[in-house]
């Protein structure tokens, strides 16, 4: 996302896309393509979004079967950080990704949704 401004059309870098749904919710989509260049992409994206004041995220996992350790670490960190001051909703993770999130203790802090629309509705209900 460096050098780009987040908007409704989104920002695409490597395997991750970030798009603004409304003024407070960002949809982050993670796809299956992977390279070593992607290792810090999600942690860096979260840092940039937090600096811009975004605290509500939909993480669409429907297009990926795996997450690397950097991505899991970033998701766990953000989930814990936003437990009381924002929120994260995971969309349609594969069984393997859901298992990885459960092992990392991210799922008790972030609900699962079957669609991006359902996830956005859940986040809009938060205070």
C-alpha cells in the first residue's frame, strides 16, 4: 500500500488486496499466490492502516489455502490489539486456515462469516 491511498477501488500488492468498504471498514483479501517477497506484506499493511486510523477489518480468506507465519503473527497481533477498540471478522477460511487461526488463538477474538457482506454487517454492529 506504500505510496498509494486506500479507496473503494482498493490497493493491490502481490497476493493481498485492501479496499475501503465505507469510511471505517477495510476489506483485506488474501489470495493463494505466494512468494518470498510477500512475507512482510500483511504486517506492513496493518501498520499503515492503523496509522491512518482504521480499526475495523474484514479479512477475506476464501481465496487462500495457506497463511505464512508472518501473516498469522500479524493477524493474531491485530486481533488482540483490536479486541476492545475495533474488530476483525474472518470470511470463509478453508479448514486448514481455520485450524491455523484456532491454534494461534485468533478465532475466539474474531468471529467467522460466510461472506464479506455478512462480515461488514457484523462490524457495523460494533460500538
